């Protein structure tokens, strides 16, 4: 039986993540390389994805920090 869709079971590719943040694919790879972004998951030899739950948690942290700096 299939698991229901949830942020824990959904994965995004680099283009989807970049679109979500309004940046380029290269920016996502740079953030990943610099350690400023959620850990990616290798799902194949040349396939990398991010868990939606990890992206949403990262976004909550960004919103919190932004609101605190106003």
C-alpha cells in the first residue's frame, strides 16, 4: 500500500527548490556547498533531492530570523 503524501515523503529536485526560493539552480548548489542549506538526499548516482519537510523547516528559520531583525 502507498504511503499518504506528506512533507516527510515528498522530495523536490533542484529546479523545484530554486523556484520555491526565487533563485537559480546554481544558487541552491552554492548554498548546499557552503553548508547554509538543508542536507540533500542522494536517491541515485546522479540524482539529488531535498525533503520538503527539511525545506519547510529551513524556511521557518528564515522567517523567524527575518522577523527578529526588524
